C-alpha cells in the first residue's frame, strides 16, 4: 500500500454541505460512492448515476434542528428514512427531482437533483503510484497497470463519468469481476464505492479486473500485469 493513499484513507469520510434554494437549510451529502469514503466531499450539484445511492441530512440554519426529507418525484429519486435524521436517496431512473426538507410546521427548504446513466468509468491516475499505468484507447482493454517490484498491496481508484465528462455521485452502481488469481485484500471484498483494494498475485502474469455499471453501458477493463 502506498503511503500517500493510506494517509488519505486514514482521514475517513467527510460530507459536503450546501445551502438550499431558499437559503434556510443546509443539505449534507455523504457516502456518495467516491474513493476513500468521499474524502474530497460530495458535490450536491453533480448528477447521481442511475441505480446509485447517497446519504443526506438537512439542518435548519437558524437553530441547527434536523429536518425530514421527501422527494417530489419518488419514481426518479426515492427517499428512505434511516433514523437519526439521516436519509438514503436512491436514483431510480433518469430525470430531475426536488428534495424537500420539512418539519412539523411545513416545508422549510429544497434542493434540486438530477439522475442520469453513467457514460463511462474512468481510472484515477492518482492511484497509479504502485505501478506504471498505460491507457489503451482502443480494444477490449481500457488500461494496463504494471505492478512495481516490492508492491504487495494495491488500491486502484475509479470514477463514474456523465456525458459531459463530469464525475457523478452514487454508490452500489456497479459489479466487479476479478480473473482467477487476483484477490481483494481481507475485509475489502464486495466494494460499494469505486475503490478497489487488491493483493499482488503471486505468480507473474496478466490478470484482469472488469467493472460494469449495473445500468447503462459504462464499463472498464483493467489488465494488471505482474512481472
């Protein structure tokens, strides 16, 4: 594991807060599918990938009192109460929905969010320090990662991208297939965010990891070469 990536992981997740359209409440998004538990924060203005989930909280700015949330189009974005004033937003199909924050006295504030299918999955080269990465613009393989000598663990980071080239929100949006001999680190199996913690395979050779979006055409095939 590279020291730089390990240091980021140790910082844990953090949410990003945005004031609502009326400026009365703040909306905080967390667990939105980014690397290292979204250490860079979650931008509420980004699109949510179809099939993705994010966590949201809303507080009234005047007294920091927690607010309830609902969606004006639950067939686009559904809202599920998780308790402790935290809600899970699930992106069900492309479209727009307004997330309304309210309390016993009525509606307080709102934010608009948009859902679309991911156009592509992109490798984040910040995670290439443990090897040499070469993009493959054509063919079945999208990138080759040559593992450096002495590296026993790897953390490879990816992002889901919309049609305009911007990163998208949403966890649990993809499936992962590892070729025989390529394994996740203990306790890191079945990732829900696009962070893949792998163990260097023992025998030299070419291995592969395929990431496929559950909805839409986005996919990425990484060849991992062990010299």
